[in-house]
C-alpha cells in the first residue's frame, strides 16, 4: 500500500521544551490512522507541522511523496481541537467563504454545501448566525467545513469531543464513508478507547517520543499474552479454592471481571507460552462446568500503559 | 477569485454589516450637525445679549471715545458723579461702570472699572487702547506735532519674497502652505486613530472566535493581514464618505430650514472675530486665493493621496502586528505608545521645524523617516521638495509597510502557539527568530 503521508524524524522544540523528538510516522493511503497519546505528548504539534502552521526544527514531512508545500493545504482537511467559527457570520456564507479559501469555486462550494446540509439535515441553519447555534450544532458545521473541499487527507483532533452519542455516531459513519470513498483519515486523541475500533494503524506518542506504531491487529497480536477470562460453576468454595490453587501453580491468575447472569466463579488466567487454550480448558473441566472461555485481546489503552511502564 | 480578494471582501462585509458600525455611520453626522447647530444657536443668543455701561468721566475729554455699538451702549452720567453713577448702575443691573479720573495722564488710578463680574481680556484691552490713544494724541498735540503730519510720515514695509527663477511669493504663502500641510496631517492622524483600532480588532477576531487554526491552515498569514488591512480601509473610506456626504447635506438643509448660520459658531472668540475681519477684507482673500493658485496643486493632490494612503497603511499594519501579538483587546494597551508617539512627533516637527525652515536638516530627515514622513512630507511638499527626496521617502514608506505586514504575519503564526500568554517586547524579538 502507498503511504500518503510520511513524517521523517521530525523534531520541534519551543525554548527549553521539546515537543517532538525524532518522531517518524507513516500513514498508508486509504487508512484510518490513530495518533494516540496523553495530553501534552506532542500530537497537536505534529498535526500543526503537517498543516504547515509551524515548521519542524529538523526532519521533513512528505505528502504524496513530495515535501510539504503551500499548495498542499488544499489537500488537507483539518478539524482542530480548538473548535471555532466566525460567530457573527451567517452559517451559509461562512461555509462558502472557508471552502473558497480552500480553492473551491463559488458555484462548486454552493453545490457541495447544499449536499452536506441535506445529508446532515441542517438545511434550515443556512441563514442563522453561528452564535445562535448550540455547541454541538456548531460542531456539525465545523465538520462540513473540514470535509467540503474533498481533501485527500482528513485530520481530526479529538474528533468526538463535544458531540452527543447520536451525533458522534453520525459523524463516525460519515468519516467511515469518506474513507471508503478514498480519503485517508488521521485521528488524534488522548481518549484511546474512543477511536480504537475505527483505526487500522496507530502510533503511540508519549512525552515527545513515539513509543510504538504499526497496524492495530499486529500490535495487538504482539501484545496478546495467551490470556483468557474464564467462568466455572463449582460445587462449593473448597472446590473453587482447589481449582484456583492448581491454576496458580502454573500460571498468573487474577480475579476476572466480566458480566454473567449465573453465579459462576471468574478468573483471568495469563498463560504466556506455558500452555495452550485446550489444555487450560481440560484442566477447568475437571473442576466444574465451564460457562465462559474468552481470549482477552489487549486494548490500546492497556498496550499504551504497558509500553510506557516498560520504557521507564 | 483570488484568496486576497476573498479575504478583503469578507472583511469589508463583516465590518460594514456590524451593528455598531452601522449605527455610528448614520448617527455621527447627526450628532456632529446637531452640535454645530446647537453651538451656533447658543452663540447667537449670546451675542444678542446687549450690555449697557455707565460712563463717569471727570476729565470730560473721553465721551467721544466711547461711542455706542450694536452690543454696547454707553450711558454718560459724568455730571452726576461717581457715587450716584454706581447707584444707577447697580439699580438698573447694568454691566458695569467706567470711571475716568479728572487728570488721567498723571493720576495713579486713572481709569477704574466697577462691575459684578471680571470683564474679559478683550474688553479690558479695548478700553485701555481707546483711552491710551486719546491721551497720546493729546500729548502729541501739546508737544506741537500735527497729527496729520504724523499719519503721513508713517511707513509700512512688506517684504517681497522671490526665488531665483523669478516666482514671487509672500509671507502669506508660508501660512497657506503650512495650513494645508497641517490640515492634511491632522486628517491623517484622525483617520489612523479611528480606523487603525478597527484593523487591530479585526486581527484579534480570529483568536477570540477560535477560528485561527482553521484559517491559518487555509491561507498565509501575510494574505490574511493584507486582506484585513485593505478590507477595513475600504470600510473606513465608505464610512468617512457617508459622514462627509450626510453631514454636508444635513448642514445645508438645516441651515436653510432654520436659517442658522453655522459660521457664527466660530465667531465666538475675539481671535476668531479677528480672523473674520481678515476674511472680510477683500484684498486679503484675493491674496490667499492667489497663493493657493500658486501652490503646486497637481503635486499636492498626488502627494496627498500617496502619503495619506501610504501613511495610513503603515500605521494600520503596525496596529495589525499588535493585534497579532495579543489574545484580546485589553492586552493592547502597552503597545499603544509607540503608535501615538511618532504621530505626535510628526505633527510637532511639521508645525515647528517645517514652517521655520522647510529644507532644514530636521525637516528633511523627518520627511524621509517612514513613521513621520506622511505628515512632515505632506507639509513640505508645498515648499517644493527635490524629487530624489520624494522618491526615497515614498520607497521607504512602501517598503516599511510591506515589512511590517510581513513581520506581523510572522508574529501571528507564532502567536498561535502562545494561547493565553501575554506577550512582552522580549517575546516579540524572540518570535522573530523562529
């Protein structure tokens, strides 16, 4: 797969503060890329560099194989974390103005704006001023403004903050559709669980360093530890204690936390490479009725915490 | 449409549609005309106020000196004596009483004014002059000098000024020239102060609306700044034209309807009435008109437009740069001084150095330095400025305008990263290096 965006050993300091330290990322064309990390990790600085708002101290950024140039801003749609529009301007005029700044002709801008307004069912907002809209409503306008010029690369900083769940889903669906139509998407967020299911690729950034990147599935595979959540129905406490003891002798066992309807005992068993799921199942069978047997797939959050603590 | 035109258009529309702008545009001429009419009305009331002054002249020589005028009536009560005169003046509520001693030429307190209020300087001077003249004349006659002979012996010299190419000018011309330059300078200063602030606010707009990142990832800050300056200027010109137009029409209509003469508003002070006297002297008016005709009119008009627009652009670009450096309007105070100072300096240099010596070192230098040149050079142009100085000064003006916009856009870009921090001058210098 071609990579649409490549950041190559990008560094940026502000005075004594290092915002980015030799960060490299590669965003494949047509993918959804998650730029993840806690607050203050350097995500926004990297995005600003991609948007040519600031320049990197060292390193370079390629878009479609070319070093960044002024005209590339038309290929990017950027929704910053700091949301805002001209408050006293009418919605319609504002959308047309911002689209024209991105290089659309007035007629084109009008056509596409109408299309989006219909799609999001916000047609009757056209003549309202932004200050008359609610925050969530203004966010929808912001979304339209971001995607209207059909950029190759869409960048959303904290995309779902400020949306209620219904609108968040609506926007999520629109973004997925844009991806299906060929756009490449970068999500930047510190709420990793909010984008986990959407991303094909991720990069984890912590304290100005990239600590991990790659395809989500292969990262997860690398971090899966042959761990299973199990639920067993046993006759009494003694039987359970016996089972727990046997398991603890071989593996790392912690109490399991998952929802069940019965009164089964729950455990989380980390086997590592000491055993196989089948062997575990056989062992459990001897102690009672197995009701649950589920592999634990590490969440990006878990992976992040694990990596950060390893790197310390 | 180019990006710059788009920005200019949006800025213009945003300014013009603004409610307070609309209100000010149509209210200001009303207020102004109202004020002028009110003042002229009050002045008329004032001048209709006739006063009567009692005259007690013990010497009996001065009655002819105090003749009645439209505003003042003199009541000669010399035969009744000072005390009786005072009584009459008090009872009748007259303005006052003038008492002249029997021998005013030698007495210690020759002339005294009694009254409820302290009379104005003009009044006192007038009384003194009349009595002095009478006594001087009498003294001259007593010393055997014929007054007519003295009058014919008086001489007055008018220095003719002529340059080597044979053009003549007069003292008057210097004042006409300085007046022209001064008026242009003040107009420019007013325009800068009113509309420069508007540019600054419009630059801050993106920050207060939090749209700055969207905008700056779409256009170059330089384009944004330039667009804002030009758009706001156009809005300013629109407003100014409406003011002049509406104000003019209103003034004409109201004066014809109510028959109030607004020029009487200026005739209130004695100095102004002197000016009016000059203006009423037909020879003086012709001389002034001749001087105006002798001015290099084409050069003046062209120079006026170049320096007015150039000067305004330079200053508004400084305002824009300040707007770029701050987050909100309250932080702008500390940066105001460097704007006002060169403006004031320009006016002062213009009025003192240029009128004193239009081609002296001070005048020349300040007419080339960009910040003061719009005002000082405008005042120098009527005195014929060498072409190379004009060229140099205009080039510097345009160059510093472009540089300031560039500088401002640089600050603007860096300023994004400094949300919420109040910048200092030190920060500004540091940002330049980014």
